[in-house]
């Protein structure tokens, strides 16, 4: 498989995903965000998945 030239981005902050974030799926729905945004949602917001709201 060809490697994509553009790195995968967090859909919330639009920053490229770090190596540690590429396989990080904090919700069972499979929504992928970076650990920074996940931490922010858990600490500063309602803690729910932005995609499925669980």
C-alpha cells in the first residue's frame, strides 16, 4: 500500500496525528482524535464522544 503524503489529521484541531495517536480510538464507535483533544474533552467539556455522543 502507498503511504499517503498528507499525514492524518485530528478532525477537531486539524493538527497532524502524532505516531502515538494513529492507533488511538478512544471511543468504541471508532472516532479518531488526538490525545490532546481527548484530554480536553474529558477535562474541560462534557466528556462525550464528538461523533456518537456516548
